[in-house]
C-alpha cells in the first residue's frame, strides 16, 4: 500500500483518495488529534529494503511529506499522543526494540523503555498518561503498559501465544489486542479485549 484513503463508517460507503507516497510502501500510521496531519512509516519495496524504513509527517491537504527522524532510526510503529505534542515509536538501536518518544517536530528523541527484550507497537491511553505495547520480556509476546514517562512497566496479559497490536478503548477502561496462534504454516489472529476495571 502506498496511498491513504478515507471512508465514512456507514456500511456501503466508498473510499476517497487522500494522498499517495510515490514508490514507497506505507506500513503503519497515526492521525494527529487535530486531524490535520498523519505520521507514518514507509519503506522502499525493493528486496532487502525493509531495514531502510523511515518515519514521515504529512498534511493530507498539502501532500508534501517531511521526514520525522534522522537517518538510522528505522521505526516500525508510530503513535501520536492525545495532546498532539509527542509521537511514540519503536526502534531497534541496541540489538532489541524499545519505545522512544519524540516531539512532533522530530526533536529530542528520548528512550522510554530499556530492556534487552523487544518492546514494540506503542498505543497511547486516551488521557496520555500511559502507553500500551507488546513485549516478549516474559518469553512470549504479551501486552504491557508503562507510564508516559517510562515508569512502572506492568505486564497485563499472561497467555502463552503471541498477544500483539494493543489499542485503547476511547474511555480508557479497556485494551483490545490481537491474539496470534500458529495455524499450519501461518498464524490465526483473534481480537481480544482486556477490561481494566
């Protein structure tokens, strides 16, 4: 995929073209809270170019993307904070993935989690106080939550299969995630909900 499209949530609606990133594949993205910008990760689809992925910010009405991060960060997921001032992303800087936070202008990347395991796929809570993520600290991928300043990483799920891609409910009282189980030569994904109250 290398273009953005929007669709009305009404069944039967057709999508409308927003913007295209020529020659690059768009992998993940996040709208700014104001809805006037999109941060996204893209990579060259040529063989062996996944490792050269970059993060961009674009206004869909202008269509001129700007790189968010300097060379060498290679994020896989990006998530805009609810107040619009920060962007959380995962990056493999020291042999494993950890979470980082950067200003919306790309300044002052700050490491949020520090662990030899992989911490990835960040998702902000609606009030901006916490970030959910998927981590294999326990041996398999589980959903964890950490404060937006990096304190108190807490394991939230305890399944033996991979639990990935967390998303908060709008009221902040639940986290949905994908539970992945092996199925032949592929994986089968189910959607689960973890109620926090």
